């Protein structure tokens, strides 16, 4: 099993999701996405695995949301993905990927669907 978690160690939901994964005997690949942000291609792949459009991964309550320009309703999918790649703080977290499937760990127990 090859599990990857896009993780923010400062986020309690992300820490709990990681804990749940490890409790099941799985040691995931941990990507601290604020230090190693996924590029546009990786984000596109993650979105496809999630079955979501980019706006579903944007943390609209963050101060950077308006400042980044990502709130503009006219932005295309590609523009939103590029914007998320440039502003990883706006990514919903945690994101857990296992093979061809992925989930957003909100609530953290949602990650159990992949294990």
C-alpha cells in the first residue's frame, strides 16, 4: 500500500489523519505541502483522483484567498490550479492519496476509506 499524505503539522485535522493512518499500521509518505508544494500537474492529478474541481480545495476563509485573486468567478480550472500551486496555504488539508484514489481528511476519519 502506497499512501501519501499532504500534511500540515500545525493543523490538528492533519495531525489526527496522520495518526489514524499510522494506527492502522501504515507509514505514509509525508509531503509537508507548505515546504514542498505540489506543482500544477500534481494538483491536477490529485483533483482527478478526488473527483473534485479546484474550488472545492480552496480554503476561502484564509486572508490570502482574496489577495491571491482566486476568488474571481471567471477563472478557468487551469488558472485555479496554477493559483493553488502558487499559494499552497489555500489548499484544504489534509489530502491523502492511495493509488488511484484520494480523499480530503475532513473529518480526519474520512482517510480510513482509503486504507
